[in-house]
């Protein structure tokens, strides 16, 4: 039987050398803020999908409200590719953001923000 793999471009590059034309298209999608999912078999690229998160209509108002109430730092942490996270952050008016994070990296970041006189809160989508 064949083995199929689905995941990020970086994951697939561990197993295959993808055609230059495909890598160029995928990189262009990433620069436009899409998250990319690649499907390959043992021997070749089968396809790629460009996905983009849709921001909930109330999200920008929530961020603005937090900032107006004196929240010193609103940070967007995500496992998505950096360019995708940057696009969402711009849309929400968030200036601090980090993409490519694993769940433990997010926990470590939150711990680094904590201090004796600090209150840290996290809002998530429940995926991790």
C-alpha cells in the first residue's frame, strides 16, 4: 500500500523534494497570509490547500474594549504560520503576535508574562 502524508510544507520537506513550481506557489500563499496544508504520497505531491481563518465579527470590538480598559498587553499566540498570524493581528489591531507556536510554547510564554503583581488571562478557541 501507499503511505500518504498531510501537514505543513515544512513537514513535507522532511520527506520529499517538492517541485520548485509548487514550492513557489505555496510560498506565495503563505506570504498572502494563508495557512497551507500539503498532501503527498510516497513519491510525489498530490495537492495543497490554502486556508485562512475567518475572524468573528465581535473579535475586533473585544480587543478594542480590552485595550480601552487599560489592558497593557494584548498578544496573539498561534500555531499558524507567522504571515497568517500577522494578517489576523493587523485585522484585530493587535501589535504583538507570534506564529508557529506549539501548545507548550504558549504555556511558557504565559508563564513568562506572570509576576507577583501581574494578572494574565488567556482566551482560546479550545483546539489545544
